[in-house]
C-alpha cells in the first residue's frame, strides 16, 4: 500500500519534470486571438486567467473580435503584416486557406513531444478536420454541431410536443407551423416557429439528410452537388420554410430583429445554431429551453462545427504559444471551457463527463451533441472554401427570401462556385 | 543667403513632400508592381504579367462592383451637387437666422461615418424604421430599402444627401466671390431671377462647381466602404457591392493581394477618366456665355 | 384692400424661401440626430414600436451604462481622443508649414506644387490602402496609433495645405519680406507672424482634421490588432457584430461617438460658416 503511494508520487514527479524543465525556456508575452460574443469571451477569459495562475512566466493578451468574418480578415491582415497573434482560434472551414499559404506552423513535432496531448484522446472527426497536407496544423477545442435550441415555454403554450429523437422533416414543419403566431393581431407574424440563417453550412445537413452528398469528392472536391434530385428536394424544403410556409422571418423581419435576438427575446420557438451560443442563451434567456437533434429525412445527419488553436508561422514566441495551446486542450483547460457552456469538448473523457453532461446546467440534454456524432458529416477542406461558401450562400439567400425559385438558386450555387474549386 | 532661404523653404515643405512620397507615390508604385504578381501576403510575390487583369475581365463580381460604384457615383454626385447648390443659394442671403440654418445643415456631416451608417440602418429599417413608419402614416409606399435589391443603392444615395455640409461651404465661398453689382446691373437690364442665375451666377460659380464635383467623385468612390461594410456587407445579392469592398475582400478574405492591387489601379484609372470628363464638360459649358 | 392682398400674394415666395423652406430643411437635417437620440432611450428587448413615436414610452438611460459594461468603451474613447489630438496637432503643423512654404516659392515652383496637391487630391484612398498597409507593416508600425496618424505627415489632406496656402497668399507679402530682411528665420516668421494671421484657417483645418481622425474607420479596421489600441469606430463595429438588431444599444453608442465632434463643431463652426454674416 505504502509502496504504491510512493510509486504514484514518483510517477507524478516524473510527469512534472519536463514541465519544470521547459518552463524557463518559454516565458514572455503571447497574444491570443478569439472571436465571439461577450458571454463567449468571458469563457476564454476564464481559461486565460487560470492559465496565468499556473504559468505566471507567460503573459497572455486576449484579442477579441466579435464577428467571424471580421475575424478572418483581421487574421489575414495580421499575417500579411507579419505580426499575427501567437495563438489564433480558427474554424476548420478556414484553416486550409491559411495552411496552404504556409501561414500556420505544423504541430506534429510539438504533439509528439507532448506529455499531455495525445491524439487518441480526442474525437477523430474533429482532429482530422485540422490536418492539411498530412500535417496537423491546429488542435481542435471542440466537436460541436448544428442543433436546434427550443423555447420550452412556447411549446407548452401552443400545446406542441417537444422535438423527439428521430423526428422527421414533416414533424418539424408541423411543429414550426403551430408555433408561428401573429401576437398583436396586425396581420403579420411576430413569433416564428423557427430561425435559421440561409447559408450553405445550414442547408448542408438537409442535403445530406435527403441522401445527397454536398461535394463530389470529399478528399478532392471539384464541384458542389446541390444539383442532384435529392439535394434539390432538400433546397426546396429548406427555402419553402420561408417562401411557402412563412415559419421563419422574411428578409424585412430578419433585418428588423435578427433570429438570435428574437429567440433570446422569446419570440422564436426553434433556433438553429451550434454549441457556441450556449453562454449567450444562458445569460440572456428568461425562459426554459433545451436542445434537440435536427429532424431527419432519408437518413440522419448533422454538420461538424469545430475551432482549433493554431500557431501562426510568424509567431515570435512559439514555445510559449504551444504551452498555452497545450494547456487549453488539456483536461483542465477543456473542463474550464466546457463549464462555461461554450464548447462540446473534443477530449472524449471530458465530453462524456458530468462537466459537460450535468443536466442541472442548461441545456439539460447536452447528450444530444454526443448522440449525433456518429451521423456527423464534415465539410471538405479547400483553400478557397470561404469563397465557395460565400458565393453559394448568396444564391441560397436569394432562394430563401423568394427572389428566385429554389431549384434555380441551387443550380446557380453549383455553377457559380465551380471556378473556385478548380482555382482558376 | 539665397540658398539658405531655399533650404528653409524646403524644410517647411519637407514633411509634406516626404509624406506625399511615402504615403502616396511609393504605395502607388508598389501597387503597380504587386498588380502584376500573385501575392498571398505570406509567400514572396510571383510575377504573373497581365494575368490579374485578364482574370478580372471574366470575374463577374468585379463588373458588378465597378458598375455599382459608377451607378452610385453618378446618382450621388449629381444629387449632392444640386442639393449643395440649392442650400447655398437659399442660405446665401445675410439674415439673422442664416448662420444657424447653415450650422444645422452642416450638422449631419459632422456625425462620424460609423455612427451615421448605424443610424441610417435604423432609419431605413423596413418594418420598424422611422422613415417607413412615417411613409406608412401618410399612406405612401414604403420600400424595403436595404433589403430590396432595387432600393439599396437609392437608400445609400438618400443618406448621402444629408451630408452635403462641405459642398455647402465651398459653394457659399464661391457665391461670395460674385460681385453684387454684376447681379444688380443685370436686374436693372430687366433680367428676372432665373435669367440672372443662369447668365451670371452659374457661369461665375462654375470653377467652384468643378472643384466640388471632382472632389465628390473621388470621395464617393471611397465613401461607399463604410455604409457597405456596416449596413449591408454588399447585399442584398451584391446590390451594394462596391469597388472598395471588393478590394478589401479580395485582399483580406481571399488573400489575393495582386488582384486587389489590380482592382485599385483600375479604380484609379476610372477616377481619372471621370475627373477629366467632368472637367471638359464644365469647361465647354462654363465658357458658353462668354 | 386689393393693394394689400396683392402685396401679401407678392410676399408669398419670399416668405417661402426666407422662412418656411429653411425651417422645413432645418427639421429635416435634425431628424437623423433626433432619431438617434430617442432610439437610444428605448428599453431593449421590447418588440419595436409599430407606429411612429416621437418619444419612447418608458425612456431609460440604462443602454448607456450597458455599452460601457460589454465593451471597454472608455478605453476606446481615450484612444480616439489621443489619436485625434495628436493627428490634429501634427496636421496643423505640417499643413501650415507646407502652405507657408508654398506661398514663399517662385511662380514656377508654386504652380508645380499646386498641381501636385490638386493631383494628390484626385487619388482615392481606396486606390492606395492595400499597399500603404503592406508598406507601413514592413516599416513596423502596423498595430500602433502611428499607423493611424501617418497621414498627418502630409498634412492629412492636400485640401488643408491649400487652405493655408490661400490664406498666406492673400496677406501682404511685404510683411513677411520685411521680417526676412531683419534676418528672422522662416520658421520664426511662420510662428510669430504667419500663424497668428491664419486663425480662421487654423480653426477650419483643426475642425476638419479632428473629424478626419475621429471618424476614421478604415485605418483602425485595417491596422489595429490589439484591443488596447482600438478606437471608437471599431468599438461600434464590434457592438454591432455582437447583436446587430439591438437598436437601443447601437444608438446609445452612436450618440456617445457623435457628441465630441458635435461639440467641436459647435465651438468652431462660426469661422467656417458665418464669415460674411458678421
């Protein structure tokens, strides 16, 4: 008994040894750039604060950029200026653009030497999404996906059953219809059954659920597949939510009050987003709410949302930056972010622990995020993906707001993105 | 002695000349070079000759942005000049309240662009914005403004019409230079107000109008950036996608600095062309009466 | 009686242009500011009013405290003030130097510089910003306030230099010449004789330069990475990104950002707008 305690103690010492050795070598200042709303940023601030206590030799400056598209441009400008932040949080849909330009440091060597980070401890889907050209360019913090946040009070009021596992498009539509209401009797709706952004990343799960692929070849994509008959069906269903059924706000209504605000203000019943809105909803929602999986059609499917910690090649303090990346993705770091509600941890052990699943922390059914992992699909990695996505989104938006018919929108999205795939 | 004086004059001018070289001439030179290269901001630029320009010729977004910019400029410059002219004529008479009227007419020009864009985003909100609520109160048609492809540019032109303070000042200065007795003698000759205006005021004002419109053309090119960035992000469906936004996104979203520089050069060439066209237009028209 | 009616009818156009039209236009020009102000006083989260309201039913100042909680707006304001004041001071120096220098030149050199200034005025900043950005980054002053103040090196705008140039050209050159004959250094003459005479130009350029630096959105967006350096326009953008339809909050921040230029304008507008009225 006594021996084993000494043995454990020795092992602990051994584990600490490399950390002690490397500590003096990696001091100094680093900057860490993140995107997100105030509640999300508070989450990252907690992570940084804890890190500072354990690593007083490294000072971390947090740079926050609220909008994702501003964030991307900020990063590009910084990289072009030769002075990017030392640690940047990048979505996997954007990593290829930076990695292919050689702007990110491959982390394989750091990983091989690390005693805290093991690839096997992470969900493989999420880890693989941050490889480029065979190299690991970022460490994923999460394995989030598109889900539905629903306002239980509105469901109760309307006497509609909560979304159940395995529910279908038809179930979803009829629930949304029952939850869309003209509250003040002026002839237009103020409460909507659903709120969803008309974007490629939102329509993608519907395309997969209908039984189509999104691109012709995931490893080597050359075109979008939005012109298959299944994808066209999905596009029609998605766009008719607005144009035919009016269960989501039209362009004017969305401009007056964005769906996220409308949900927080208690007038959207089902809001589509990834895990990242949880801190904001926890802070702002004054009603009871929960999460549900997406409805399904021919098959169930959802879409991976993941952000990774990356180390720009131009960073001047890579060792200290790696110490931070390592900490952020250690069990301790991932626990902190999971507690704030921001992430679905990419570390399997934390994701399956009460830290993430505790039903007393809303949403009560965080398990949904883990249940959908087997049916999760991943967007292809392509340097021009931002262009492809933006262009397709423009067409989808047009169809969604009834400026053109769904088939035309889907076909145009395919045509207009083709050149970006081939890198003309 | 003389050379010492020259050295001193040169010292007075040095910051300006240095700035003009460092901030204008040098960047312009680099733009010229970069526009012939493929450059992602990270790796070294690769010379590609005219490829950037050839690709732009078949890039639909480039044409959309250029045409949008030209549509905006033609509408905004014309209407803004007319608005400034009207205000200047109205507020030219020295009267007690005139100073206050001028100050208030200038006031919207003082609002910072970002705040101004946000305010108008609210004013133009199709459902709850004060403008449409007012239009509906009078039973007038209330367009969806920034969410309607046909009304988005007119909406941005409309908001630019409230910021004509600088034009007002320039034209007031011009009107002050017109001798009063010239107008008086015209009136004695029996000319009515309209005739005096077209025969005397307008020709004498034309140098100032040239200054104003030329300046407005140059400014209108770049001034579309803030409204497009804050209010519409170029939408709906590229309706407000202007050249500056395209340059910005080409460089910082698509990491194509070479192509961005090529667009900058084209914008510059188009501006010069417009300025020269305006100059010749005014020249022929201003000297008609002589 | 008939004579009186005719006189009244004859007076109608004058009445229109002298009083009615100016009053109408004045109301129109005040509306954007007015709407900004009253919208900033609404309680957030309420469904927006569906009828035109001239004053919110339950006005609140809470939006103003809230914006300072969610973003370090004080810090941004301070940065804006630092950038604007240094920018204005440097601009007044370099622009008045250049304008003074130009006014002293011989005819040919003067014409050349006038053409240069007019030419510079023709180049849209849009045609330069990418490479200017790359250049300043290579010099190593991106992500610093220096990058925002850089235009002050060339007097911020050729227009400002021309304003000073015209002012000095209009004054009697004999005044400068006699001072020169007394052996005074040109910088001394600039400081003790030229500048005091150029008060109106100083105030006009000072005001316009203040607006230029205070309003600057593109440069901070392009150059600044560190949050500790952000100026108010970036703060406004970030606030919008956080909740793009929280109008009361956005309007409150807009009001905060608009107050300083309105104050500066109120203090200095007389020189710009009232000259011949006094």
